[in-house]
C-alpha cells in the first residue's frame, strides 16, 4: 500500500513538470510574436525625411535665395506683462451745472456709450427748470428763480477761486520743475525728484483746465439767465476727443445740480503700465523705447512704446514699481484694460545668432522650421528654437549654426513641395 502511494506521487510530479514546460514555451512564443509586431524596419533619421532636391530649372523658377546665419551684438531686453490704461487727466466726468431737463441736441442726436466724439461736439441740451419772464411765475417759482441765480453766483465765485488756486499751483509746479531739471543737469539732484516734479506739473495743468471749463460753463449759464430772462437752453459739449465711456441720463430726464451726465475718456494716445520687480530697476534702460506685442501669437507684429513721465506708482504687496509707456492708438485698435507682452531694454548687449524672420516657417503644431542649403539644389528642413524678434530678424538658439545658408525667398514654396501642395 505504501509503495502504491509513492508511485502515485511520482506520476503527479511528472505531469506538473510537463505542464509548466508547455506553459513556458507558450508564453515564450507569444512574447516573440509580440516583438515581431513592433519591430521597426529600415529606420530613417529626420534629416533624410526632410531633404528637398531641386533641378536647376526648378530652382530658377522658384527664385530660391539664401542668406548666411550670422552672429551680431544686439541689445538685451527683459520681458514683463503690461496693461493698457487711460492716461492721467484724460478721463473726465461731465456734471450738470444746474438743475433742469435733459434734451437732445438741435439736430436730434443723443450720445450712446462707446460712441466716439470730437472736441466741441454737443452731447445734449440742458433746459433749466426755471424759465424766463415770458411765463407767468407764481411766488414759489420767483423765489426758486432768485435762489437758483444766487446759487449760480456762488458757484461762479467758487469756480473763479478754483481757477486762481489752480493757476497758483501751476506756477509753483513750474518753478519746482525748473529747479529739478537744473539740479539733474548739474548732477546735484535725483531723476526721481525730476519725475515727481514733472508729474505734479502735469496734474496741476489738468486741474487748471478742469476749473477753467467749469467756470466757462457757469458764466455761459448766468449770461443766458440774465438780461431779458429768456428761456435758457444750455449746450453740453465735449472738452476733448475721445469715447463716451458711461452715460447716466436719458432724454427728458429731470436732474439736479451737480448730477453726473456722462464720462468721457480719451482713446488716443493710451498708456501701458508695466510692473517691474524693484530689484530690476537698476539694470533696466527705462528712458529707452520698449517693444510690445499682443498675447496669443508669438509671431504677431511688435510695436514701439515710447516712455512717458507719469505719477510714480508701486505695489508693496508684489514689490513692483510701475513704468509707463505711450501707445499710439490713432486707429482705435487697442482698448483700455487689454494686456500686452512688453520687452523692456536692459543695459548692455549680447552676442546672438540671427536669421531673417522671412525664413521661419510654422507647422500646424506651432513648431518653427527653416530650410538650410546643404549643397547646390539640396535643402534640408531643420527644427529651430526662437527666443525673440529684433526688427525683421529673429534670434535662434538651436537648429542652425553660424554660416549656414538659410533659405529666405522660396522657403514657403519648398515647404509646399515637401508636402505635395506646390503643383511643381
């Protein structure tokens, strides 16, 4: 009996060993089959797949032209984010000089938000609540008329005082500005003091302009209500060209003295505010023009920003100070609040490898390429890395070497030939 048990154990062991060997063979065979399915035959490097060879006739027909990649000393820059803002003193709130009813202009026009306006254009008419002596006035209206004229006389006196005070402040800022400029020329004063004096002078001038406009409006209203006492109709005009930013009244609406009517903002020029880290200010050339472009397209056209002297502003939470640049917006292309990419010049220059921007091609993935002439009639497409644009040139950090002949005219045609869309 014991002998039979030992025989049974040996038989089971033999069967298990055979099963394991068969399983290993089957697994090994499956692995070999899988390896065969992913094997790549005859691999080709990218340089052989992107080579275009043209005959002499085709090269002449396409007018292929090349230029050598070269190294050149170019100004350094540092990139920051900027936001377009309305310049100081170029946004004004127009208020009602006296109580009355808002009416359309004599031509029947009425402003709307977002509409462009020119200096001197009539926005609407203001009909005072108290009419002239052609109407029969009750005692309460007569008292109100006297009170309104007294209020206007008081407002006129205050406006005259505001003009005189603004003139005095402007004279003081002129003296301070002249003193600051003289000290800077003699290396006895700081540029910061000159910037502050310039900003104070600009703000004083804006305050004087606003006070003068208010005085003229009140004097015009008084002249209309005095004399024969005929019915007054005051035209509310635009002090400078711009855009109706906000509108607070509607036709036939009765308003009180001093009620806001509309807000006018100038659209050209605009300012670009750039916040820079305080540690960078010593290395930046803040008195030189900066380059800017819009977000979303690295190859978009760059435009020049001229530096301006504005009231100094900073943000202590982010340890940044603000630089201001002027943006030409004669065609109304830009809007206040829009963000830009701004390249601020840095002191010194650096050696860079540059090629014409005309030679750069972009595929559907946004990668940049350029064709390099390897020999007569043979052109190789190479992937390049661009760091920045300088006028009509681009700085390249990889893909091509100094002295490589880069295809300029005809690069787009080679791109079409390579992918079979040229028709040649």
